[in-house]
C-alpha cells in the first residue's frame, strides 16, 4: 500500500474515532460503486466493522447499519449536526447508543450477536449483487457462509433457507422501521 493510501486510511480512522467520541452526525462514503451514502452516528468501532445508528429524512433514528471499516473512504461532518441532535433529544432518542451485546470482532460474531436481539437482519452483497438486500431470520453461521430464512416484501416466508458467502457481505442492517414492520406483519416463520 502506498503512502498516500496509508495516510488516507489513517485520516478515515481518525475521523471515525472522533465521530464516535464526540457523537457527531456524519456522512460515510464507501468505495463500493453505487453504495448508498450513510448518514448517522457512529456508535461502535472495531478493526474490521463499524456500527452506525442511521438517521432518516424525517430526522429520526432508523435502525443500525454495520459496514466493513476498510470500505469507508470518507467521513464528513454534517452541517445539520446541532439541529439533528436537538430534534432527537426532543424525541427522547438522544444520544444514540449501540444495541446491547453486538460483537464487531468478526462477521460471524456480528451476525450471531445481532440475531440474538433482532428478529430480522438485512444482508447486502453490494459488490456481487448491487441494489439488492436479503432480509430474513438467522438459521446458522458456518465457517464461510450464513444461512437465513428469507421473508419477502409481501411478508411471506420462504420455505427453505438461503446461504450467502460471508466474504461477500459488505453491509448488515437491522432494527430499522422497514425490518420491524416486516417482522410484525410476517410473524414467526412457519415450520418447514
């Protein structure tokens, strides 16, 4: 890795750490083509993954997003930081905090720990399959893959689990309004 890349990575790491410590509203840009820019608060950092409490256009917290730290290429403080913080405080959701027991050590521990507290996870394989996510309930995690029982946008459960390679997962969403509504309507998956 060249000096300029090392400096750029160090700057991103510094800004992520600062965003976490100072509870700054930030916009993350990632190196993945067509990836959404994420706006929110960094609530946890680890070597390979970071966790954000994301904000939506209605100035509300809308769940969590875990992304690979190495994919982050820019961290920019949002000019609306003070306004959003005040709005969230008036809603009783300030300061944003990480959910209990989320383990960012590696992807297997991350998915397993999230599934212990949230009924649905959204898996994104943005480099391999852009613009699509796979939402479901965790069935199991192996050395190289994860299996979920997927739920459709119509809130119906697939009969069989699908397996996804862990190395291709670039983002994991959970606890957002969409996942919560989908879980409520779908209920528990029927037995296979």
